[in-house]
């Protein structure tokens, strides 16, 4: 991740004061601008060993109104540009979701809001169970051969000198019922054939190695290292990242 000079980084805590779910850390801290604890935990796992500490939001902040793009990549960069303008800092972003082939790519970029307007599945306050229920209902008449799907992640960065986005994906099959208690989102019905388990049956370290988010963020981190944009971490360095 891109590190910023201490004098610039000092602006960051003041602008988001009171929103961190973590306290002061002794490594480089990134703000993952989401209240999705599952994503925060995953990015922590992916970045473990890189001297990067991930902090998330604990209030009702949302990036939904920023996401006006038609692709994951567009939405990732829209969020990155917004926070780069707002905070004046290099910004790392994530935008991700599930695409089901037989449904024409649904829910896609609307994965987190799938079924939100339907009282049948929980309405505006619906959670993961409601989204899964709607997905399985939509797919109830599909045969086992027509249940292919993929998770996609766009990991992007915007800084003063430009922008980049890294796309990656993982292929799977949507089961007819949920399995496993780990993960979040559609993980309990996303079956990953190489390991013979749903994403919700994988440990956090297993998932980090094979997931769309793990692949995309490792590519981003590798590019940052090779590009020379990384500085030597200091305890008062800060960078900002967004995801939703």
C-alpha cells in the first residue's frame, strides 16, 4: 500500500476521528471504509505479515451513493477518487461481488443490495441470510449443470500521480443449500471444487489463499512493491483504503 509522509498523514485521523474500530497501531494502518466486518477480517488476513494493520468503520458510513459505475472496476475507482479528494491521501479500494452465469451475471455489482427492496427477503434491513434466500429462490429450477458462478474483486488505487485497478476472480458452483459457518455474504452457498468445500467451510487462511479478494489484493500489493511507491513503514504513517 502507498505510505504518505507523516505531516500529510496527520490530517487523516482528524478527518475521521472517532470512526476507527481499532486503537492506535504500531504498524502502517489502512482505513477500510466499510462496516462489513467480514471484509475487514479478510483484508487483515491477506495483509498479515506485510506490516499493515487494517482498521474499519464502526458508524453508519456508506459508499453506496458513490457507486454509480456499471462495473466493479468503475465502482472501485469512483470510491478511491472520492476518498482521495476528501482526505488528500493515496487511497486503496475494493469492490466485489458474485455473478451467476445462468442469471446473466446477477447479482453482480448489486450483490450487497440484492433483494433489499423486497419485504419477502427482509427489506432494507436484510442480512446475508436474506440475500442467500433470494438467490436460491431465483435458482431453484436450475439443474446442477447450470449453477456455475464466480466471485469477482476489483482492487484499485488512486494517488496524486495516477490510478490503477487489479481484477481477479474465482470460479465456483452455487449449492442448493447453505453449508459452513465461516465467511460472510454468499460464502455458504459458493462451492469451491478444488478444495471440495464452500467458502464458508474454509478457514480464514485457506480462503485468503484462493479467494478473489486475496488474489486481487496480492496483485495490488505486488505491483506497489515493484513500482517503488512503497516507503519504509514508520509508526506514524497512514494510508487510506475503502471497500463496500
